[in-house]
C-alpha cells in the first residue's frame, strides 16, 4: 500500500513535495518518503534519469517542503548547492514564552558551528503556556535538530517538542509545531530562480488567526 504525497512542483530534473509529520525521509523503515517517491513523482525523460531521492532531510516530526532530485546529475548539483549554502530555507515554529522581536542564535552542535536567525511574527496569550509565538526561522547552517536546539537554548522551546522542551510545558499528542515553509534557490539547469512555498499546517492557523 503506497501512501500519497502532495507534489508542489516538478520538472524533468527535480521535484518538491510536502512532507507530512511522523514519517522518516529515508532509512531502514519501509514507510519512508524515499520509498514512496517513485509512485508519486513522474519519471524523468532525461538520459541520466534515476530513482528519485531527497537531497536534504527533515526531522521525523517536522512538516514541510522537501526537495527531490530526479536525475544523477541533478542529485549531485542539488547536493552541492546545499553544501555551498546557496539554498535559502525558511521555517516557521510555534514557540513558548516571552521573546525578543528578532535575534541571532549561535552555538556549537556536534563540534561544529551553527547559526539560526529568527523574527517574531505574532504572539498570543495562552492559559497553559503563558504565551505562544509564531516565529520565522532562517537556519544558516544545517546541523541535526538545529532549530529545536537553538530555540530551547534561548528558553523558547518549540511547542510539542518532547526532546528539547520544558518538562511541565510539554504538549502531548499534537506533534511538533515546526514547519519547513519555503525554499529559494537558482535552478542548477535552467538558471531560473525557484521560490516554492508549502502552506502553513491547519494547526498553526488555529492558534494564529491572521495566518492566511
């Protein structure tokens, strides 16, 4: 039984899909995004067409936009633009507590430097959590669990984060409120700017009425 993936964009070189929460991008498990791609994405007509594969990762619990390569040369080229930090990634998270309007968070993760920038978009009072914030995030590096660790480090953990949250402020059963919202990059084969977005999940819209 193959599960359906929402395809946001595709051409002969690459595709962009929506990754649902609670599914691994790749790995030993049978139910992964990587295993479902061939049934959801059109085959490339180019001579070096290959099994489509993700060129970056999103956490198991994170939702949002995921970039897929469809040819051998495209997978190499997309990996390279990620390595060279030529892809602008924008995430949104719902965080807990009082926050500054904007900030830069830097730390070492697994012995490597990391940086994330954030902008506070909206705050609403919450009976259980005191204050909930809609925060736009721009990770400038791509370390494991970077955004989750960075927000936890400044005392504003992501809502629903069981691993890096504050013990008495854990939200159970609703998942992690972290969403990969957009990717912006120069297409390595057409040289056109690609700027693709994956709309906010419904659960974000329930908290912040102004999100369209």
